């Protein structure tokens, strides 16, 4: 940590970037895990022009932070993604990779040193970019049919307590007091109102199940099953009512 309170950051410039489109402001944060066996392997990949992937920052498990792409440039981290009807997520976002082997290589909790460094980094970013809390997202939120990161072990509630992002604060007993479950078309409308790319099909189709699963992974991680239940609906309604534009 520097004397100004900003986190210490080393630079390892990646060639995998391009200018942001003119007039597009940064209004989204996307958090990932690397999903690789080591931090070294992730850094090699994000610096490989043939891989055509990158992120603005990588936060290691020991709390060290590497900047790969300056914030004013467009990094290549989100891929095919959408939020609130916008599909140009890389254009308008800052991507942060957390070193973690992910579900494929032995998913594990994110250590305290890593989370503390991430919180410091995000607070520093938010000084420069007025990103609404409802646009502090996981990769799985913007690409629910493709991605699972940063996953159900990531502590989103901690970020919210630090003033970063949203976390539903339900009153005791509120999740079970939601009454009869709404029609699936209404649930799809709520998911879309919050930001997820989900069609208003009125059916429990694959895109809807993927969006519900992604929502639970972020906002109800103790049980991620893709099933619309009273607690999921209560948390979704809370978030829709508290989401910033």
C-alpha cells in the first residue's frame, strides 16, 4: 500500500488491448478468476498475442497486483457478454482477474490477503470511475451460459460492506414470506430488469436456468441449483428495487 492509500501495483504490459470507442465511459467492473493452474501460467496467457485475451489487473493470492492494460484502454476479458441489453461489455468495463484454479483445476476459497488487496484496488478504481453498484459484476453475470467465475466461493457480501457493489439485505423471515412463486415470465422480467440477458419466453428454458444459476452464484451462493424459489425471488426483487441506473 502506498502512502496515498492506493495499492502497490507492478506493471507487466500486455499487447492484447485496443483503444476504447470514442465517447464510451467506463461504467462496469467485471471480476473473473483465472481458472488456470498457476498465476505464472495466467500471466503468460494474457501476454500472448495468439491467445487474444487480457485483463486490466491480476490480483494474486498473496495480495500482489499486476497491471496488464491501462484503464483508458480496452482489455479483452469479457468475450461474448451482455448486461442491461448492452453487448459491448469490453468497451465500457474494467476487467480484474483473481488468481484461482477455478472449477476445472480445484476451485478454492479466495484468501484474506487476496480479498483485502482486491478491495483496496476496487476502491482506488472507483475514485476514478463512478461505477454504479449494480454494475459491479462477475463474469458469470454477463455471460451466464458460458462462465462460472468468480464463483460461489467469492465473497460478494464483503465487497458490499466496503461500499462496492450490491448485496441483498433481507429482514429476518423475509425470504420465506414471498408468498406464491410468480409466473416464470415475471421472474424473467425481474432478471432482465436487473441486467441479465434472459428472454421473456414464459418457459423454464436453458437461458433462464443459466441466468437464475448465475444470479444465485452471485447473490445466494449457499445453494446454487438454478431453481426459482422464494428466497431467490425475494433477493431478486430487493436488488431490482435498489439497483442504480
